[in-house]
C-alpha cells in the first residue's frame, strides 16, 4: 500500500455535513469550570473507493499554533498546563486522560493519548462476490466466495476457467494464493479489525448520513474532549491545535 492516509474530522455527528473545515470553538469557559464536551469522529479514507495506507501509532494531543508545547513565546496555558481531557469512546473507555505538554509529576507525562477502535471494516466486495461454480470463465480482479462461507473472499489474480470440482481447502490466510483449475486467487479476509493504535484505510461505501458507518468501523475512531480550566487560569484566548499524529507505510 502506497497511497497515504486520507484523514478527515467530524464534530458532533458521524455525518458528512459535520466535517470540520474551520476552527473548533470551545467558547468562553470560566476559571474553575469545565467546557462542554465535544465529540469527534476521526476518519481515514471515508467513502474512499480504493484502499489507502492505514494509520499506525495514532495519538492525540494539543499543541500551540507553532506546534510547540505552549511554554515558549506566546504562552498557551491550555497546552502547557494540560487542560484538555480525552476519552476514546471507540475503545469503550470510561475515564479521561489529560493531554498537552505533559511533563514530570503530571498525571500523563507523555502528554499524548493513544487512539484506536474495537470496530471492524467489511470488505466492499464481499456483497457482490460470485459464489464459486464449476468450469466458469473468470476475468482478472473478479471476486469469488466459496459455496460454504468461511469469512474470506478470493480475488482473481490469474484469469482462466475454474476446475470441475471446488477447491477442497480454501486458504484462510490473508494474501495467500489458491489454485483452481486455470485460475489463481488471492485470499482476502472479509472483516478486518485494526491493531492497537491503528486506523484502517480500507475502501468503504459509507453514506453521507453515516447510517452504515459501522461497516467501516475500523476506519475511524470516536473521541470525546473537554477543557478543565483551573482557578489559576489567566483571562484571554487560548489559541491551540488539536493534533492527531501517526505514521504510515
């Protein structure tokens, strides 16, 4: 996979109309009080027709507008003093983790929060994959499923005619080959779940209203965020960035 991740954010609802394209405003928050909780859906490749690279080692934090920890130049107390708290709803978390500069003797010294999801993404070709049949001419990139479902579909990587009998052992290892008469397939798992700190980049048919988003549950994380403003906070605006960092191959 060489296509880079396609990252997008949605605030409040998992709908295309809720995409974050401008500044997120937490409004005025009094000292010694909390902001309203905001919910974000962070996607990789929403509605993408082709797979892109998955996001790995995904973490959330806050940074000042220059990418710093809020302690240099125009001080940003919200970052420097770890005001923002995060909960990963897509991991069914109950507790909150403060993020920002972090530091020694703080609740969360790294200042970052690992993101992830328990969701799975269903391969978009599973619904239209042909059930195997004997002596059938298959073209390149056709998808076939066994007569008895096994959690995999099989992509034709070498065109030809299927055998008179079905393969006795459909391989159930992602990417492995299967021979069938003159045809060769590659095994593809229908439902995929990301590993810890990953967001998948698989193709999906997610509606603009998000009603079928669960079929691409491995492609997004849901988080809740609020600011806990201490009594010692200075008056004035805190301009900052909510940042998701990741790597990809």
